[in-house]
C-alpha cells in the first residue's frame, strides 16, 4: 500500500481493502453489522441502501438475514467495491460507485438506509444526511453507526499516543480519525435539520480482541492509510514503538491478548410520512 493515500475520506487501495475485510470486518465490523441490521427490523421485500458500504458487510448481512430484499451498496472507493464484489460471489447485492453527497438514486428509492462508520469521513456531512433523507420513502428509516470520541475508546487513545511519539503526529491522527465524528447533540441537530424525526441515539459497546499488541497495530495499519507511514520507519524505531505499545496496552492485555470495549453511537431516525 502506498504512503500517499488520503486519510480525509479514509481511502484505501485494494490490498488494504482485503486486509480490512480479513481483519477489521472479522474482528468487529461484522458483529456490528449484525446489530445494525437487527435494529433495522427490515421486512421481506424491502429496498435497502448500505451508504458508504466499504467491503459491503452491512449490505451482505442484510441480504442474508432477510428474504427477498433488494440490497444496494454505495461507496466512492473502487478498491473497497472490488472487494465487496469478491465477497458477494452470489451477487445478492447491487454495488454502485458514487458519493454520499450526490447519490445516484431517485427520490424515495429505499425503505431503509444503513450507514456504518462512514459519516465521520464525509466533509459534506449535512449534504450526505439530506441525500439520505431524499432517497428514503416517506416513513422510511435511517440507521447510522458512528464511533464515539476517542476518549471513550481508550485502547485507541493509547495506540495514537504511542504513534505520535514514534511515527509522528500525522500517524497518531490517522488512528484518531475514525473517532473524530460529531457528538450525539450535533448529530441530532443535523438529522433534524435534514428533516428527520423520531431520532434516538444510543451507546453500543462491543468487546473486541486482538492476539497481542503488535498484531493489534499490524492489523489496524494493514487495513488503513497508516500502512504507508509505518512501513517507512527504521527497524530499531519499530522495535521501540512495539515495546512502548506493549507497555501502554498493559491495562488491556490478558493471557489471551489485547481486549477492550469499543463504543459507537447507534442512531435511528425516520423520514416523516406514511409508507
Ligand atoms: C471505515 S469504512 C466503513 C465501511 C463499511 N460501512 C463497514 O462497515 O465496514 C468507511 C467507508 O466510507 C467510504 N466513504 C468515505 N467518504 C465517502 C463518501 N463521501 N461517499 C461514499 N463513501 C464514502 C470509504 O470509501 C470507506 O469505504
């Protein structure tokens, strides 16, 4: 993976997309997708959009969980979409290339819009929420998962501080970026401004495990834009980083590796009207 990837939209190349699926989807995004789909209460035959689908775990989970739905995945990263198509060998989902800020869909196209860990990377967030509202039918439902601030995700805060010290502030900020989305009050205001009603925001906490501190770093880096800067570190620098990381993660380490609670917002809202 090259070091020139843009962190702004969390853009990954294809190898990183495969690593993202193998590591992060397997460790937590997959379980979170199951929770999001369960909360969505999708009815058979519904039309469902996975907005910012990445490798498509939310759309694939919905398509497997509910019979006869029309599932569509939208993302602007071709590497992620290629991996999504590879994972969906039976073609249960329609994969579309495009931005949340200008969706290639007609008004009222979907009964349910799901979006997992995307909005923190979208600079035009208000525009994306307006688009979600537009593509939903009146009465349609929106469910968003969005990580809480990094102070509620302490193992990542520790990881970012170690990266600051050994690989520079930019590397630390890459780990911080998924946690830099809006807080609950801001989200609620933005959703209501876009026209949504019945907004509820709850905290969802998942126990996550990695085999050891260095695998935690390696798997996170391989699945993110962090791979570039880390691969440029000298060997002794990397060794010092790992030693420091083991010390920093000691509160999260047991006999079976690194384990920690990860906290996200689970947001539900409805486009007013009768379906
Ligand atoms: C952390 S990944 C989450 C992927 C997937 N939802 C999941 O749960 O595994 C963030 C995704 O958002 C996508 N993304 C970021 N900005 C976007 C935009 N403006 N429009 C569409 N997708 C976007 C990225 O390409 C990336 O695939």
